[in-house]
C-alpha cells in the first residue's frame, strides 16, 4: 500500500496533468477538424492514417523526452549543431533531399517523403540556443556577448533562407531566438534594437525583392514569385486575386461565414467545395472557423492560451536556467506560429507557410510539437526531484540526479517570471 | 502571461469582428461563392385547333450559341463549321445576323447532337465564349399551316423590350413575334423555373439546392378547324396557280371562313405563305431576306387582315341596303342599263362591265348580275341628296374600321370621304383634293379609293346572314390551364349593329342567293349540292391586273359559315375566286372540293 502511494504521489508530482489535458484536447480538436477537412478529399483515409501514425510516434517521442533528463543536452552542443545544420540543409543534399512544389522540403528515401526536417530543426534549435544562452547564466550584458550569441542564433534562419528559401520557418527561428535571448538575460535595449533592425531589414528585403521581381518576371533574388505575392497581398489584397489574394479572401469568407455557431462539422461549404485552398494544412483554422463558428474558434484560442500559460508555469518552475530557456523557446515557437497562422487566416498577418500547432495536418510538425511537450514535461519532472515531501525519495529510478539546491530553483523562477524587472534593476542574485 | 493574453486577445477580437459583426456579410459571400442561379425557360403554351389538334407544340433541343464578335475569329468559325457540320458561310451568316440585337447570343446551330455538345462544353479553350444550352423550341406537328395567323416565336430582341408587354421579360426568353403567338403572349408564356445550384471552386455543379420547376405556359385553343384551314390553303394555292395558268399575273390570295353567329374564325389563310420552321432557333439572313423580297410577294403578310383592297361589286349589297335605308331606292326601283351611263354628263360617261347593257333592272337583277349602272344611280343620288350618308352607312357595317379580331396586324381599310381626300391630296401633290360626284359613284360599286380587308368583307356578309348583327371575329376559343380546364373563353360579341330592316335583309338574302343560282356566280356553282348565297367582285387596281372576289354563305336558307375569297390579280371574280369559294364550302360541308377555273368574265 505504501509503495502504491509512493507511485501515485510520484506520478502526480512528475507529470504535469494540466499540460497533458490541454494537449489531449488540442489533439482531439485537431484530429476532428483534419478529419472534416480531408473527408471530401481523394485519399481521405490515407490522410487520417498518416495523422494517427504521427500521433502515436509523437506520443512515443513525448514519453521519451519526458523520461530523458533534458539537462544532458547541454553536454551535446556540438552534436546538436551538426544535427541542426543537417536537418536544415538536408533537403538540398542530393540523394536524401527532395524539394517539391512551393516550400515543401522533404527528407526522402528514394521517392518516398519521410519527413520535413525543418520541423524537428525547430526543436533542435531551441535545445541548442537555450544551451548556448544558458552558459551566460542570465547575464548577457556586454554588447560583445550579445553579438556573439546573436550571430550564433542567426545561423539557423540564415541557413534556412540561403538553402531552402523558406521564409516562414526562418521567421520561426528568429522568434525562437528572440524568446530565448529575452529570457536569457539579454538587455531589453539590445533585443529592441535587434527587433527594429530585423523589421527594417525584412521590409527592405521584401521591397528590394519586389522591385527586382518587377523587372525579372516575378521571381526575386531569393524569394519566389508566390512568396512575394503572399507578402504583397497582405498590404493590398487585390494584388493577386487568383493566387494568394484568392486564398486570403476565401479563408476570410470561410471564417466569417461560420458566424456564431458554425455550419457544422463536415458541412462547411467553403472547405468541402474546395474554395478554401490548403484547408487541411495552412488554412485549417478557417475550416474550424467555418464549421465550428466563433464558439469553436474561441475554444481553440482558449486552449492555446491555457497551453501557453501552463508552459509559462513550467518555465517558471524549472530547476535551472536551461529548462526555463527551453520552455521560453518552445513558447516563442508556439505563440509565433499561432499568431502568424491564425492571423494570416483572418488577414491580420501576411501569408507564410506556417502551420498551426496541433491543428494543421502534417506528421513531422505534429511529432515535433509532441516532442516539445515531452521536453516541457521533462523540465517539469526535474523540478521536483530533490524535494520529496515527507522525505520520501524516488528509489531506483534512472532519473535520479543530484538534487538542485532550492535556492537556485527560486532564482531560476525569478529569472523567468520577473526577468525584465530583474534586468532593469541589475540586481539579480547570482548562483 | 499578459503578452499571451494580448496575443490571443487580438486574435479573438478579430474573430469576433469577422464572425459576429461581419458574419452575415461573409455568409452572403460564401453563398455567392457556391450558389449559381440558373433559370430554365418555361415551355410555351401549345396552340390547339378547335378540336384539340396541336398546331404548335414544343420540343427541347440542344443549341450552340455564339456572341456577335465570334465572327471575327476565323479559326473559331472554321472549327464551329467543322464540328456542327454547318457550312462556314452559314455559320458566318448566323453569327453575323443583323436581325439579332448586338449583344444577344446568336444561335449557330440547333438540334446539335449530344456528343458535339459535350465536346464543345469540355473544350472551352477551343471555343471561347461559345455557349451550349437546352432550348425549348417550337414544333409544328401540322406542318406549315395558318402560318401568318399563328405567327412565330423567337428569342426576345432589344426592340421587343420596348413593347410594354415584355417589360418583365429576361433576355433569352422566347416570345411571340407575330400572329397568335404574339397576341396571346401573356398566356402562352410560362413562368421561368429557377434552380439554385451549388458549385465547387471549379464551378462544377455539386447538387441542386433549390429547384422551382418552370411553369409551362397555358395552352390556347383556337377556333380554327385544321381540316378546313388546310383545305382552304390548298385551294388558295390552286387558285393562284389557276389564275396564272389563265394568263393573269396572279400573285396572292386570301380567304376567311367565319362562323356566322359567333364570329369564330374557322379558317383564315393567306397565300403565299411560309414555313414557320424557318424561324426555329432564329432565321438565317438569307431566309429572312427571301421572305421580305419583292419577288416573294411578301409571304409574311397576312393578306386576310393586313392588306386592303377595293371591295368591288361585293359592295353592291351594302350600297343597295343603304339606298333602301336612306330611301334613295327601293327594291322595286328600276333603272335602265345601256352599258354606259352618262348621268354625270357627256364628258364623264361611265360604263357597265357589260358593255351591251343589262336592260331594265330592279335591285334583284342588279345584284344578281352585278349591274354597275344601277348602283351608279344609287351613288349619284346619295351624293346629290345626302351629306356623305353612303360613307356613314358603310361605316355602320364596320367598313373603314377595325373588326377587332384578336390577332395583331389588322388594318381598317378606308372609306373615302371629302375630308380624307383633302388630307390625302396634301401628301400627294398633283392630285385633286376636291371630292367630286364621280368619287361617290365609284364608291357605290366598290372601286376607286375604297379599301377593305377580306376579313371585313367576310364579317359584313356574315352580318347580312346573321340578321344584321356583325359579330366580332375572333380566333381564340379558350385558354386551358395545366389540367386542361378552360380558364378563359372568348365571349361572343356584336361588333357592329348597322341600321337595316329585317325586310330589306330578307330581300338582300334572296338576291344574293340569286347571284349563285342565276347571276354572276352561277357558272362556278353549277351542280354544287350546297345552297350558297354570295356575291362576286372584280377589283380594279390599274395598272395591275384585276383582282377577284367572292364572298358568300351557306347553307343559303340557314347560313352557318361565311366564306370570303380574294385572289390578287386573279382576274374576274367569277373566274378564280368563285371556284375557290365553292371548293372551300365543299370542304366545309364535306362536298365537292374540286377546283375548276371559272369561265365567267362577269363582275
């Protein structure tokens, strides 16, 4: 009986049930909407099969990461770099890479597409950058340090643009970097300047590209015509009425026409009659908005808010700075993708090929997100280790690690929660 | 935390704005996206004869339509020609038709086989702006019959829209253009069906959301008798041919068969005629020009109601009745015919058609033998003793006025008066505008400026047979609803009620009988089993050849039908018109319908 209690207690302590609950609800909602969106497509059962395989694979990885102590990643910066660069450029490596139409970049065996390596690259980038930034122990005060970290953190997005020219994913990398730098103790001033430079650069880049494109039959130096059109459409929806403008207006019609309670699952006329392009991937939110209405869409936004809040609490509870930074990177990744994807579905953001976490169809994407959940669970699990209540310790577990001092835990918590305040006062306690 | 709330909040706010505030607007756009409205033309009502035989029906056919500018695309024209198996010149002609409004789609081919339709529909790149459509077109089970009377239907044109009865019509509607098709348009036209079709993003139909079937137009039952109509048309054709064979420049003929007591038109024919099938799917320019060519003698004109001719001697019955009514003559009044008449002076001698003279004539003899001199005297007295009373009396019978028949295109004819002549001369410089005695004298034998339609001649003689009640002629018997129940019938109406005493009518009936038994129509009706009363006439329209009239009713003692026949440039009435009338009456009563060219040159 006592041992049972210990186990029960242990699981309660080691598993973040709110996170699991939110993720389970998101998966259920996502699966339902994907089912609805793909049911009228040719090969609908194939979509669902791949999706279920993705869930199973993702759950296995999630458990794996939960069991694995994330802190081991700090010892593997070089292998992570190698893995990351490989993942990013692999679609261009002859023999194993495959570049389909649009921004679809695959790792392939023969002619079979196995996965989109850019998705796991996001998680690897998080683990990598967090490890690099964590070395500064929350102090990136010197401009020299900041620039050094900055240059390192800009390598993945730069590689992404150079080799794959996938603007959306590159932006996700930038968002991840910003989040990690922010929480990692970089001066707010630096981050703000960086952001300003980034935005200026982005606009300048798009402007130069569009000018170049005008003189060169549509394509820019790096960006393809369709990518430019998507960006221009955001400014002027009438630019490309048959292409990107069409996508946008159809997505807006889909969402708007859902009104309060939606047209019912599988009854969305916009989705099922093919007016809505990419409805199971980039525009899945529009399907939800059309079929489940405001109620359904707001439910999803509520779940996302819950997900982020739970992730934030995990970030705050991390036993070390590294865990907090990883959580911050994951939150940045999610919040950026959610805002960008939902925003582009509603015309608030330019159209980029960024999918919606736990909703968009795509196994690589799903597996990566579930793995990220596993990492969050691992962070949560590690936090408790040295402070078993009533002195009961977990015996015989491979997870047994040297306990982290309670003080450090507190400091990490403050770093994450009150980071901005601490930095401003420059009076943060040291480890 | 606050950051996340703000991010999610922004998205939720936009969601609220789109789904709750602008939701209805987006819903409309979604509906506009997926719903296409298609209207289907309702089948036109059928046109039936008095026995229910279908004169005009409908059938559905696949048509290929092209816009006017398609003619500029030589490759397209060639391709259409090849696939539709229509000569390239014909394709050009149909697309370039000037009869259609500039923006109307032109029918390139009808009765296009399904595989050709599919090919064109599936290869829009090869056939830009070419449309295929199902069209209900008119079908003529009886062939070309009563063509001018029934008229034809066609796609509504821009000029049609100016007609107020077409105010609520859609472009592409099939509408009545002439004849019965036009006059009963409002009942023949059905209500368009409406289909709301859901389409996918490629415009492929998915399902029918709403389907309001078209409401077919109502069937119209006419007073026509197909058998008699067909016989009448055949007989007119034979009389025209016979007229030509006899050396006349016979060009046309018209006939009216009317039921005396009701005014129902049993047959109404005009020769030359046309085949309304030519108009199905739009008439080609060549055909249209042919129908309007001088050489063709204008087959589209319904000569029975839309053309007016001098009534000639058929007028004598009314002049005689007028003389009695105005106490200018009595039945016993006697005048001497010496073949010439010099009452207007030595310098204005008028002749009787019988230059030898008829001798002493009373009104019976004068009518039976159609003596001009007798009626010159009545006309003379009218002119001298009254102020245009003869004209007034003729108008009482309906001459110079519309009978009010329920088909379009009727003309009123003309009863000339001093006022008319004065006005007319203003537009015809060089002609005297002064009414002279000779004008009235001419009028008294139905020559000169007087014009009547064959229909008027028929209705007025039917009036004589109908105790002086001139019934309004009509072709509509009833309108049937979808279940075949009569929803509308034409009332029997008196059109004109001339002042005439029963006694004088009785006398006139007798005289008209004598025309056939003893007078000018005797040769034509010799041996004919049906007792007929009637009158011949020979209209003089120099420099043309004389035109022939016969109007009569049968059976003489208890008249049922009145028949008027006019053969334009057919020579003397007794030669071409009387035999035609005899054959028509024979057809009506199931007697001898043979046509034997008359030899009687009398008037």
